[in-house]
């Protein structure tokens, strides 16, 4: 079975709010999930953003009613990740990435296994 990107129900509720607040709605709208080199541990999660439609080479996942778009380079690094959300004082996204070995204190920078 191919590894997927999943979204917890708590995260899906927050992502649906983001989608509803955006002025764009169509059957293809979703959330872009990506990483880039950087940060104190090697890689940084990009800010989750609303995307009107997937790019031609994106892999599209659906979890708890939310479409997640991941580019091929990011997918190698985030395959199998569960996206969660905490509404504590910092209101932060939690990325349970099975490919991450260590992460920094802020939780957005990580090192690969």
C-alpha cells in the first residue's frame, strides 16, 4: 500500500475553515502541503495554504473531506505524515512525520532519518 498523507478530524475542521474563508471554492480546491530545505534541523514545513487546484505533478490525497496537494519533491520527505492541529495558545500545526528523526523546539524544522 502506498504511503498517504492523512489529516486528523481536529485538523480537518481547521482546514475546512481556511477553505471556507478563502474566496475560492471549486471541486478541485485543497490545501498545499510542502517542505523546503532550511531551518535549524535541515528541512522546514511550508505554511499550509489554500490552492485553487493541484499542479500537474502534484499527488492528491483526500482525508476527512479535505484535499491535500503535495509536490513530488516534498512527497519523498513527508510520505506517511499525519497532519494534526492544536488550538493551544500558539495555535499550531503538528506534523507526525515518520521520516523525521529530530525536530527543533518550534516543531517546524526537522531532520530526516
